[in-house]
């Protein structure tokens, strides 16, 4: 009986090794796929697009659920940095001093750079903001580079940081 039991032990060891190698292969292939990705995928763009849609609607507050609780927003007007869950609302109130309500449109192009880790990505989007200046009433177009840092939260991505920098 030693022969069949010994064969059974070898079969179990081979199966464990095979399963282990298979699990490593799955993890590595997912990591390689993310590392070789050229830009944000649709799930990564979803919170950014929701942010843009909320901003462009001009009818209410920006969507809070697309941001992390400790989000950092930086822009080129005082106070320059907004931090925390209410940062997007504070930023929106600050920018309202410059933009005539309802007279603005924001659009983005394809990512110019993209870097990814396991649960964190960063990318830069070229952006165009067209607005009517609140103070002068003039139509203004601003071209910028918009940097995002996103973190994975379960199956979704959330904006952990965004930075707007004029590119002209």
C-alpha cells in the first residue's frame, strides 16, 4: 500500500505547486497589464468624468463621492490649496468669484502621461476651460494640464488629488 499512498502524496504536492504557480501567474499578469497600460481605463476616468459633468452642469454641488476623504485640490487662485472631504465645495465657492454662473465649459483630451501602481494611479490630461469672467464679462479660454492621483476604493477609483496648471 506504500506505493499508491506515495503516488497520492506526489499528486497532491504537484497540485499545490500547480495552484501556487497559477496564482502567482494571475497576480503577475494583472500587475503587468496595469504597468503596461498607456492611459487611464474607463473605470479610472469615471470619477473624473463625473467631476467634469458636475462642474459643467453648473446647477449644483460637485459630486462628493468621487473624492477621497483626504482629497487635496490645488489651483492657481487663492487660497491655492483645498484639503478634505469638503474641499471640492470650498474650491467651487472660490472659483465662483471668477466665473459668471452657468457660462463655462470644461473638456479634456487623452492622457499625456500615465503611471500606475497596484491601488494608485496618476495621469495628466490636457484640459480646456471656456468661461465668461464674472468681473469683466469677457469670454476667456484657458488651456491647462490637469494632474490626477486616483486610489482604488474596493472596485471603484476615487480622486485623491487634482492639480490644475495653466499650459499657455
